[in-house]
């Protein structure tokens, strides 16, 4: 059996969540490198307020660790609270992919202040 056939057979046995995670990895079009980054953050989605942990971040998005089930394409608003800011910075995004251990977010509609906050977090200056 060739590699392609073996791979297809393996994929057929995976749970749907793991298939989506695999697809996200294969389709990854990240232009910016991710930085390991842990921060507890409050976010709003589908009218609910939640708290979970960001595990990595880039200029284009982040990975949120959670077992809560959400749907790809849902809009989300994060309230980042860097240490040196008096007020949280709200960041808009959409769920780009959902997996067993969390979801990936692509940032949307960023203004200059939001971009700078993310850049500072990545650089480790926030």
C-alpha cells in the first residue's frame, strides 16, 4: 500500500474534530510566526462572556485553549488586559478552526491601537 492510500485510510478512522485540526494544519497560511504566550483573557461570543487561556499569538491571530464547543466562522471579541494599560483593549476576530483542545482565531477589523497592543504583546513589552 502506498503512502497516500495509507494516509487516507488513517484519516477515515479519525474523529471529525481531529480531521478539522489536521485540515487546519495542512491549510495553514500563517504569514506571521506564532509566539508561545499564556494569558487568561475574557471574551464574548454568541452573547456569552467566557474566560480561558491564550496559548499562542501572532500578528494575525491566536490559539485559545478551551473545551467549549464553538463554530468556525463565529465572531468573537477578546478583552486583552496588558499590565501597563488601565483599560482593556478589545480585539475582534472570527473562529478560523475548532479542535478538541481549543480554537484558532483570525483577527479582523484591527485599528492602529489594537495592532500596537498585539505587537507589544508579541515583543514582550506589555
